[in-house]
C-alpha cells in the first residue's frame, strides 16, 4: 500500500541550486538541481543517480534503444552548497529590509540568491 505524504511548508532546496549528496550511493558528490518534485519530496540533480530506461521505437525515434537519465533523490539526502565557501550548509529563513523572506546560510550568514 502506498501512503501519500502531504508537504508542509517550504523546501530548503530550489531549482538551480548547487547541492551536495550527504547519504546514499552518490554520497559526497555535488551537482546542480534540475527539477524539484514537491509532492514526493524529491529533486533531480544533474549527472547524479543515473538510471537506464528502455525506450520503445516510435515515429519520432524509430531506432528506440536505451537512454540514461537522472532519477530523483530525496530532499533529506541533499544539502545546499554555500556559494561563498563551497561547503555544505544548513539554511534558514529571515526577512530582508523589504519584508520578504529570503534564505541564508547558517555557516556564513550570507543571503542565498534564488
């Protein structure tokens, strides 16, 4: 039986962020986030967690074949890389001078753009 989990609040990772994998087969590797699936709490990271998919021949692709593509990694296994130091860091949220919530690095205190 598959149980659906409702997302609560915002995620600490967005599309375009550079992240480091902290657990699993790809542990220690870094990459750029391609897509984030909020429903499943997973993110696709460029060049990591590659899976092979058998593609059926179609009119647009008459040859078919095997293609490699990225699979999702659970958000809890990813940490944001601090743009200033290049190290993995936790993120926090605070209001800027305009009153808008922004993410910041807990290690350096720098605001993270994105």
